[in-house]
C-alpha cells in the first residue's frame, strides 16, 4: 500500500495518529493529533517524535528516544504491544495516552514505516493514582489498628482469587491483572464478582481491604 493511502485512512480516524520512519522522523500527523497534543502538523513534520513528545513510560523513564524499542521491534517485524505513555503537550501540560502501533511498508519506496494511534487516558490514570493513595492510606490505618475486630465468617477464596486480590492490592487495574495472569478481562470481572460475594463486599477496594484485614492476602 502506498504511504499516501495510509495517510488518508489515518486522517479519518478519531484517534490521534502519526506516522514515523524507523529513525523516528515524523512523516504524518493527523488533525486529531493536532488537537490532542497541541502541535500543528507543519510544526512537527520532519522532527523526531522524541523531540516533540518527550514520552515517558509508566516507570518514569524515557520511552520516546533515538533507540525507541517500539521501532526496534517494528524493524525486526515483531509484534509491538500497546503501551501507556506520558507525553508533554505544546502548552507544556503532561498527558497520558494509550498507544497502539502498526507497521507497514510503502509499496512505492519499500520503506518500512510505523503508525502510532493514541487516545487520552489521563482520567483513568488519575483514578488509578487516587486508588493507589487510598490503598496505601488504608494499609497504614490497618497497621495502626489495635487487635483484630470481630469479622463474620466468609466463604474461602480460591488461589486464583487470592492472586487477583494481591495484584489489585498492588494497584494493578483489571487489564493489567488479566495480562499478568494470562486470562481475559471478562474472566477477571467474573472472579471479582465471586470475590465480592464471598467476602460480602461491594467493590474492588472494599474486597482488597477486607482480605487484608482478614489476613487472606
């Protein structure tokens, strides 16, 4: 497929989309990318994505760089998993996006190119951060408690259910839990529903706190 045809397809998507060479040079930048990142296409074309977005991963390390692992994988024709990225918009504001990657070759020049599609996940990240802070506060409150309160008996949890609660206790979200345990997202939700029934709780946070209080995890 010609690169120009791919660009036309990407221009019509609601997601922010940009295309770079394997050397990270930006070749295409759609209108949704202009709105999301604040940079007009004319300002970024020909520049490298790491110099424009300054992307960092979940651990705070630079992901967008001259040695971008996503582009290295693409160069080797390996599958590139979706990843979360914190970027800096033109106004200087931090922004979390989820990025998917598509490798294609321009049928005219045979050059391999990398298309990135991104959407805003800042609200999800804020919720995860709030959950983490609340969980840490709750752990400290439990540690300061005097003795164990009387707790009604509950149905025993399976080992898989305990694994899921331990991951939730580490502030993992449902998608991360599913990936780490090699199960589907609906399966995680079914397990959580069963956990809440067994512990007589109503949500993930309450289940984690009750399991910690009972010494189950």
